[in-house]
C-alpha cells in the first residue's frame, strides 16, 4: 500500500507515519529526512540544500522529483511505503505517477502547530521561528492545492490531528479500512 501523509509542520506526520509503518509493515520515509541527510554533505548540492532548508523555502520541484524518484527505486519500497513531506506542490503531485492508494491529510490549525513546535525538544537548525512561519505560509499557498488535487481523485482521507496520538492512529486505520473495502 502506498500512502502519503500531508499536513502542516507540527501536525504529527512523522509520529503517525511511524506508527502506521509498524502497523502496516511498510517502510516510512520522509523527504525532510532525505534532504537533511544531503544537507550534511560537504558538497555543492549539500550546501545548496542546507541553505534552502534553513530559509524555510522549498527545494525546487525538479530536484525534489529527481531525488524522490531515485529513492523509490530501492527494493525496500517496492511493496509500498508511508511517505511524509511529499508531494508539496501541485507540480510534484502531477509529475508523481506512482499509483498512490491513499492520501491522509492530518489537519491541525496553524496555532496548534506553532504551539507544539515551540515545545519540541529535538531542536533542529532549520526550525527557527522565521523558517517555521515560512513553511506554514508555503503550506497554505502551495500544498493546500495538492490536498484538493487528491480530493478530486477520491483518494483523500481527512483526519482531525488535534486529538490524542492513539486516537488519531485509530482514526487513520479505521479510515483506511473503510475506504479500501469500498473499492
Ligand atoms: P520537513 O521536515 O518535511 O518540514 O522538510 C524540511 C525542509 O525540507 C522543507 O522546508 C524544504 O526545504 C525541504 N523539503 C521537504 N520536502 C520537500 C518537498 N516535497 N519539496 C520541496 N522541498 C521539500
């Protein structure tokens, strides 16, 4: 099963993605993690990606698609995956033809997301208030249309991300079961 998780930063995508990955027995991957790894490299591409990430901006679509497609060629992803952080723009979604089964939109308000992030312990270099605000702004501008793109394809599941962690994962699993039994 190929699942995509969409939500603002702080919505709980990585928490829920990891739970879902264990429950369904498919790997979890996140473009944020992939890019953070590349940003550690002391190469021109590493330095470039680091600079973009620290500013809170998005990596250009072409580069993102190239890196994601390369990653998904690995045999561990052949049976499915839970993907967090991609696609983030309509262009990425349109270009990504990998037979996605379900797209889970974890919905939380900007206020709740900023509140959660301000309490996050594992501080990251690319998590300054400026970068966080920029990511939230870009989410509304560029990623909200991706949600509508998948809604029109009837594979979108909208989940209230402001409940307790266990309740949210139950809701996700329930929604996945319900929708797959209709097909
Ligand atoms: P995240 O951990 O998902 O918040 O991602 C951190 C940063 O990685 C983002 O602010 C972007 O700079 C970059 N990034 C992650 N996923 C994407 C994507 N799908 N498209 C473009 N940039 C991305």
